[in-house]
C-alpha cells in the first residue's frame, strides 16, 4: 500500500518546482557563460527583486540575455518563503501595472477623434496603454521549460496571498485571463489513463484524487480495470500534469452506492453487458487554474468518446456527493424543516426521541454515530431527508447561483437531477457532509442544450419524475408562504 499522506513524500507540485528550479539555474548559468555576462547580485531584497524584474523587461542584450534573466528571476521566486513571495507579487502588481498618465492621454485621444480612422487608431492606443507591463514579463516565463506550470503555480500562490488587496486582485485577473487563453479547450489533449500509463502519472492520480481517496495501488488498479475507464485532459506544455480527470464505471442500470463501485472485492463487470456509464469522480488538479473550467469539456468528451467506442452504452450519469447538505440542514429554520416531515413521520420521531419539533428530533437521531446502520431508524429518516435534499438542490447562494457547488456544475452543464440515492455513501465523509445521500445527474445528449439554457436563463432545474415526487411531498407551515412551499410551487410543474 502506498501512503500518499507521508510527510517525507514530495507532492507533484514540489517535485515539478524542484525540477524547474534546477533547469532554470542551468539556463541562467549557461547563458551567462555564452554571453560573457557576470551574474549580478541576486540576494533577496526589495531593491534586487525590482531590479531583476526591470532587467527582464528592458530587453538589453537580446533574446538569450532576456532568457537568462527571466530564468534567474523565476528561480529566485521559487526559493522565496511566503513573505518573500508576497513581496514579489506585490511589486509585480503595483510597480508594473498600466501607467495612469498613458491611459488618460489615450482616452483623450479617443474622445477627441474626429472620424472613424482616427477612432480606430485611438482605440488601439487605448488598448495598448491599458495593458499592464507585467504581462510582458509573465509571457517571458512561458518561453522557458515548464514555464506554463510555473505560472499556474504562481497563481496558486497569489490566490492564497491576495486577500482583498485591489492591486493583487488586478494581477489575479490578468493571470486568469492569460491562462484562460492558453488553456482554451481547443489546445487540450484528451487521454485515456490505463494501468499501462507511466507510474509517475498514475501516482499523480493517487495524489490528486479529491472525491474518493485512492488508498493503495490495488485500489487504483481496480479503478482502471476492464469495467472501468479513466480519462484526463492535458496541455501540450504540461504533458506530465493532468489538468482534470474523470473516473467512470461501466454498469447495468444506475449505480446508487459508491461503496459498491469502489469495492476491490466486487466481481469484475462485463463491459459488453453494461448499458450505463457512471461518472463517480471528477477532479480538477491545478488550484492555479481556478475559474477555468475543464470539467464540462471533459464530461462531454467522454460521452461522445464512449458513444462511439461502446454504442450499446445508452445512459450517461454521475454518482455525485451533496457536500453542503448536512451544513444546510443544521442552519435551516425549524419551521421550514417541518415542511419535509409528514404527520406520521413526526409521530414516529417523537415516539423515538421525545421531541415534538422535527429538526430537534432528527438531530437527536444523528447523535447516534451509527444511526445509518440501524435499519428501522434509517428508514424513518429516509423520507424527510430525501425531500429536504431536493429543496437543498433548489436553494440559491448570495450570488443567485445554485447553493450546492456540485449541483451548480452539473446543472450548468445541462444535466438532469435524476435520482436521490439514500445512503449512497456511508463513509465517514459521506455521513458527515450529506447524511449519506448521493445523487445521479443524468446527461442526455438530446436534452443537454435545452437544460443548460433553462437553468442559465430562468434558474429552472431539470428533474426526473422521482425527484418531482419528493418535491411535491414537501408540506408547508401555516401562515406566510415558506421557502420550501415556494420551491414546490415553482418547480413541481417543470
């Protein structure tokens, strides 16, 4: 068994950055020898960091000299501690932003233009003047070996450091825009990962897996067996770093329990007997690419790929967690909580716990850490929690988006909320986050675009008849219309 949490084990990022540092040191030294240049003082200080940045941007000595200076600057960054990196990024953000005087002059030129020809030229000058000079430096890193990975990891550092600093926020927007153009899905390679894939890449799957931890090489081999598939996206400039990967189980019918899928002792399935592809884990690996979505492209690539490779597969669905459900339940008003419980269920809950308030009774049941293993108790909680879970998937956050991040992703992609799976994940994490509930989001190629448009334009969630049934069963408190009643009225007819 491989212990992926060992403190002595290098993470993929640490290993890659170590290689970058060594490679760039060699580049800087080689270029210096070739040009007869003396490496100047590179001790870490505010003055020297600013001088090194300026030297990279002034263009003295031609391309080879610029390459040396850029490699030296990058290597210096890699050796900085947290405070040093914060200083570096702050200098880059504040001292190398767009020049305000140049912007004003260009804006005046545009506003005073007398005809279309002058306006076209003035608009170009305005765009040029508003482009921060730091972009030139960032692009110089791109020309170095592993430079793209270096920039991705710089942005990861920036996300940790920036806080609400407006200059660092602006730098983050610049970096995201730059990376977004470089990581357009048209540039990415779609690759099937198999047991014959290099050990180095397979080890990264183990390390990066964020949904269901891969506990050993045997566990990984099970996930790459003949009744399983794993697909990843790569950028040509980062061939050793998967950007995102999805794990797929080929099964008959909708899978409703993730422990069965992950069971290394389960009998091997026969792919030719399968009629459903279940996406049970989707992982984005690079924090520095946050805000750049690969999952939507990856899922649709897999659907199209399997549709051609295995035309007998007719159904494509996820087996997904509901990571914020338990937290939402804990914060839900007791009166609204009552909407999910029938009179009969309330009587049984009161008989069991002595509480006459639904929320109190259910959370008293949760005090038994093994409640889900008690068949009678688990069956009693099934109806209330399944109904409330449907209401949870229709809730919005402060920005008007679907509250649940996994639901937000799949519904935006055009999937249908297809099935609520009671006790679909009875792991410690699954119980803690969602009281064991998992859901299936179904991808129907003929409905994806319509579902996407309705969700994005009107916030409407595509639902199966099973999900609609749970929604219609939601009760309602007396008096002012409750949130759950509004959900029922709004969505029960969709």
